[in-house]
């Protein structure tokens, strides 16, 4: 075979772990900020902990109780996460509804009621004007005493803009001052964290508190964003905080990520009222490692969260979401054509949005505009408020808009979208009203919806990524729902006026309820969300759970798959993967295929012109030698070899563990000085009598590092990194260490190959300066590898392995 691998379950590894348990050094086995965890080491630690608990549980009743507590702690932590997620989601929903209505007026009888609740108890509402009651006062009525007329309109317009700007300003200031990590949706970062990356503070209590408050403010400000994506971040913050109560999770980063996977399922469960969709979302979209145990716990967390939200009943309709709908008419075969067309529109919208938004975010990072996040939010909020107010569909809260677009036209609907001309003398109220010709209200509504569609498309591109909590699910669904409703009304009118056409003749008889425009809105919403995120199975289940219509799964599947295919034709990345790459997070996407023919020797460090590999010897280095090596280099770990002459591999020592172990030994062990010999071998070599006491560091040595040979194909190396979650892998030749490959080296290699070999779909603002010139400053040709031009070594920055600089403009 071309490669050899030693795994973490070998005898040596067990010995290493037992040594570690015999001589515990505080801090060894932990990770620095912006570093990747070692999944194999974490799993070994957990297995060892489990063996220790099992071996002790028969000793006493107390040990048995500890064993039971350990076994149940997983279910307990996901229960607490579900409870907190459901409670916070209910709080956010209620507060956002109240503050959204605050822009238009206030309830004098009870200040804490929103518009709808204010008029519930009133006996003076009419069917046509059900939202008007004497208890609810607009700002114009309160300030200038006029309910109608141009003066009233202008005053309401001014107050709407004032409140929108106030909410947006307060949100961005809170984020900037208290929790910079609370901005954006958080899903790209959560995907990166679940893949094993450490971002300290991203899931902390301050982030949770500020995100919860500012999410309400951002939604209430009327910006083109949603609260569904950030709710996943909020739920993961809850999961992270509760995991610190249980040693099983607080001391093991890999186990903690199992809780975060369950938390993300709970987040989607409360965002859409879709517990099963939440579990599938966690599995398909965000999780990197998803064992069967995590599936059950995710299901339970989603169930608990949905139950709590249902108990709170934030919308007063006994549903988990505002836009729950039920349709009563079946769909017909000929409707697959418009559904597929909506899928094409969703794919095109997704491809356009990803490119436009990434181009704008890249420009924000590279220009002075990115240095003024507060000003940017104020400008975007002002433009949104000024343009949104005159159009009733953009003035609405986006969730309310989706609800109106999804809703079928029944006899009790007073919306202008349902202003059809009645051709029959129907005295009885029925559920299924036959297709009718559109009235003037429908045509004016279509014009307003077309303007709303253009407005939403433009504003969403500029809103996603600003320094407030901003989700993408709701704006994308709104764009799709608007397009779908317009198509639905068009098909409905076509079927009414041309019911004798071949495609309509069999199904659409005169007086039949044939076309449901609300269903088209739902299919369009799913297609557009699928085009942006490239979700498939989880998205169909989420929308199905939203609507409760089992028979509409086939249209949804057709539209979502079409949307994915069309989007993938322009670029295979979804919006979250694109933002991960923009921010430079070390994320190896399992969906990408590696098709190149490079070998491990082509990617490993050091390169031919680099200094030799920094290594430690088994038993002839002093403490001072190791400290000097650590100070002079920025590597995260060092291979340990038998001697400079043999170069045979013994193990691998991490930089952080070496530093902590030496500091601990200097403090706690007498006789450890700079000239003390450091021994990684099992038996200490014989030393002269006058020499200082040796320092044994075998306990921190990884005796079974992963190794590959220099002829291993890179596609196998990339697969090993993806499937085992490695930090680094050593390259050997006949047992002699040649070099090291880190996750960062693989990401750089993939990026080089993508830029230089496959410029299939360059961004529309592609900057050619990213290609290095063909000749170096000395006039000689630059080195090339497999017909790929490499960056010169001198230009590569000295960075630690997988170090990431989180720029101030970290987005969503």
C-alpha cells in the first residue's frame, strides 16, 4: 500500500493515556483559541474516561450513582438546551411582534399589547377593517390628532423611519460594544465550530444575551433579515453554556460538539415549528460528526424545544409559527411545469445572491467602508424604511408578508390579493371557492408585489452581513413567496379564461377550484431558500411541517431539486460555505471532491527551499533546547525522533502541551533547570552523577500519530483528514520522518488548485492580481507543480497552523 496509518486505539496510545492519568498535568490536552481540535485524541480520552467509570462503579453505591449520572448527563444537557431554546424563541417572537407594531402606533388600553392583541377584545371592529379599533392609536392620532389625510400619512411615515433607525442604531451599538460575535446569522461559524475549530466566546453568555436582545431590535427595525438563522446560534449558545455543568462535556471538545449538533436541531425546531426538519437540518447542513446517539438526542432536544414554544403560544394561533397554512385542493400533473419554473427561478436567485453578496462583503472588508459598521447599518436601515413604508407589502413584517402570500383565498379573507369578481350567486360559505376572474385589487396587488420583489432582492444583498443579527431564511422565503404568488395568480387566470386548452381541459372545468395561488407561493419560497442554502431533504421536510400538507411533497421536491441543480450549474457552494471561505475559516467541506493527482510529498512542509523540519530527539535535548525551539518557531507541534542520525519516528508532541508541562515541572519538581535532560523514552538513559535531574515528558507524547508515506495520493490524505478530523499528519519514507501536512496546508493546496486549474466560475468582480506573476523579481521563472504555478515561499506569511484572523467584518 501507498500509506500506513497508526490509529489512536493502539497499545501505545493506551499506555500514553494511562501515563497521563497517573501524572495529570493541569492544562495538558486543552486547545488555544483559533485552533482545531484533535478528534482522535478527544475520542481516546472519552473512551478512557468511560472505562475508568465502568471499572469503579461496582466498588460502592456512590460510584454507581456517579456512573448513572454520567450516563444520563447527555439527555439532561439536551433537555436543558431544548427548554432554554424554546423559552428564548417564544420571548423573541413576542417582543419582535410588539416592537414591529410600535413603529405604527401603540395600544392605549394595555401598552404591552401588539396591534392584533389590542383589538381582540374590542367590539367595534368591522369585517373589512378588522385591524382598526379605538384602543389602538397610530402616532399621527396621538401627535397631531388626525387619523386620515396627508398630514396623518406624513407623520406616520416620519415616526416609522424614526423607530426603524432607533432600533437599528441600538442593535448595532450593543453588538459593537458588548458582543462583536453576535452579528450575522452565526450558521457559517457554527458549521466551522462543529468541524472542530475553536472560537472562544462565540457561544458564550455575553453573545447569547446580546444576540437575543439585538435580534428583536433588528427584526423590529424592518431590515430585510429574519430571526430563524440567528435562533440556531442562540440555541447553540444555550447548549454550550449548559455543557459546562457536566464534566463529561466541559472537558472534552468532541463530546461538546455532539451537544451543539443537538442544539442546532432545537434552534431550527423553534424557528420553523419543525422538529423533524430541525434534526435533518443538523444532519445535512451543519454537523460534521453525527453518530446515531446524537441523532436521538437531537430529536429529543427538538421535541422539548417545540413543546416549550407551543406552551408559550407566542402567536396566539396554537401554532409554532406565524405562517402555518392548510390547503384543501389537490395539485394536478400539469402544475409540475410552473413548479419546476419556480425551481429554476430559485436556483438563479441563489446563484445571483451568493455572488453579489460575497462580492459586497469582500468589498466591505477591503475598503474604508468596512471600518464604519454603525454608519453602514444606519444607511441600510434608512433606505429600507424610506422605500418600504409606501408599499403595504414591504411595510409588513416579513413573516406577516409570507403568511399573507401563503394563505389561500377563502370567504373570510379581506386582503386585496383576494379581490376577485364573484360570478355566481353563492349564498353559502364553502371552503373551496371556484376559480374566478381577478378584480382590480388583485391587479394592483400584483404591481405592488413586483415592486416589493425588486426591493427585497436588492436590499437582502446589502443587508446580509451587516453588524446586526441577520438571518437569511425569511428574506429568501419572502422573495420566493412573492414570485410564487404572482405565478400562481397568472396560472389561475390562464386556467379560468382558457379552460378549454389541452392542458387545462381534463382538470379545470368551469366552476371548479383548480389552482391554489398560495401553494405556488409555498413552492417558490422553498425553491428560493434551496437556491441560496443548497439544502434539499431538510428543506422539504421543514416546509412540509410548516404547511401540514403531505400531498404537496412531490411539488416541493421537484422545485427544490431543480433549484439545487440550477444553482450548482453556476457554483457548487451554498451561501454558508461561501462565507466560511470568505472569512478564511479552516473548514474541509465533505461535499467537495478532490480530483487532482498530487502526492503527499507535493504538499508537505518543509518545501525544498525551506529550513529543515523542526524535530525533538528522544533523549538528548535539554529543557533550554526545547524552550529555544518553541521561541524560535511558530509550529503547533514537533515530531519526536530517536536521534538526529536515525531520524526514526517515535511520536508527536504538541507545542502547547510542551510549554505547560515544562512550566509545571519548573514549579512543582525540584532540580529541573535549563540544562536538565528531557526524556521522551520509557526508560531514562544513564546520566553522569553531577548532571541535573532529568525531566520525563513521555506522558504528553502522542505515541501513535497518523502517518502516510511520501507517495500517498493527496485524495487519500484529504479523505483521512475529513473522515477522522485530523489536525496534522506526518509524512515518512521507510520509517524516516520527511515532513508534516496540516489542515491549513491542505486548505491552501485546495485553494491554489481551485484558483489556477479550475477557474470555471470566477466571481464577477474577479481581481486578476491574485495570480502571481510568471516571473519572480530576479527574472527567473517561478516554480511550477503539476502545471500549477505556486506562490513564492518568501511571499507566504509565517502563520501558526490553522491560525485564523477573524476580521472585524466577520459576517453572519
